[in-house]
C-alpha cells in the first residue's frame, strides 16, 4: 500500500508543473480576451496597430509606446459614458480616467500584453475647475475611477498617469507655477505637482491617486467592472451630464490647454 501511495504521489508531483502551467495560461488568457468594450477586432483599432507597428517592438518598448500614445495623443476630456467601447474612444480622440483605461487595455491586449482594471472612487474635489458653479455642487461626491494594471516581466505595474495629456498638464503647471507639491483640481490630485510620476519605464504612474476614497478591487475586464459599479446619477442627472455638463467641462479643459500663462487660482 505504501509503495502504491508513493507511486501515485510521484505521478501527481510530475503532473503538477503541467497543471500549474495550464492554470497560469488560463489566467493570462483572461487578461488578453476581447470583449464588447475591449473591441480590438474593430477596423479602426486594427488600422492603428498596423500604422504604428507596435507589435514589432519588445514588450517594454511596446507598453511604453502605447501608453504614451493614449496619454498624449488622446486628449484629456469627458466622453458620453464610462462604458463605451475602445473604438468609440479612439474616434472621439479624448478621454478621462475610465475611458482612457479602456483604450489602453484594448491596445495592449491587441498586441499581446496582459492587463486588468482596478476600480475605485475618487473625491470630486479633483475635478473642481474643470467643472464649476452649480454643476460642481450637483455632481456626486464620489466619482467612479479606474486604472490599468499591466503584466510585464512577471510583475504588475499600475498605469494611472495616462489620464492627462502632457500639453494640458504642462499648461496647468505653467499657470500654477507657484505650486510645487500638493495640487488638487482640474483633473489632478498629486503630492508632486511639479514633477508627477507620469512617465512609464517599469514603474507605477499616477496623477489622481491622492483622491481615492474607496477601493473596489481588480477585474479582468471593464465590462465586468461596469456591470457591478456605475456612477451614482439618477436618470435626469445622467441626461444633463451627457448632453450639457460634459460639453462645458470639455470647453473648460480646452480653455486651460490654450490659455496664456496666468495663475488660474486668481
């Protein structure tokens, strides 16, 4: 009986690496799958991949190139909804934390880079300036937020610094040059306003993380995240945001991006 047990244990031990490898592959496959929101088979997504040649780059260079594209070539702005597909975000040419996360995930998955989404809420204070007056007062205190976690070199990296395009952030820094440390407003909440960690080179990047007040955990896809968590808006407020407020916010952001150097606090 003892010899039989030893034989079965040996067989099980030999099979363990195969089982673990299969399990690992299944998990990684979850972080590469296409969904309704992560629609990387869309023609516009595929054309972009072909034009940019990202698949020909090594993993680190590929992530960096895609990250920089979404950060700087997709302007900071407010889309009609958080749960729109990546192809629509690409067509818009602008996005905020959640929609930029969607586009970043889609482009990374389309080029074979595993990733997942981490969901939160953030305090509305970091949007003050982009949204003002009565619209700021009526907006929910806690705003749905997310960042992408990307798997590179056997490690997860957090990519929140993708939210603000450099031209916008640079202009904001010029217009508030007296602030070097903590800054909250206009889409920013950081303790290092002069030099926030937005460049990726095998590190975590952040630009709004100091505003986080609730952690929902990680999800394989944004589809799963948004099926469980939605922005706390009633039907009327949702309509007003989609068809009035977001246009005002986008206009305010463009004013900042194009404004001559002057302190916005005055």
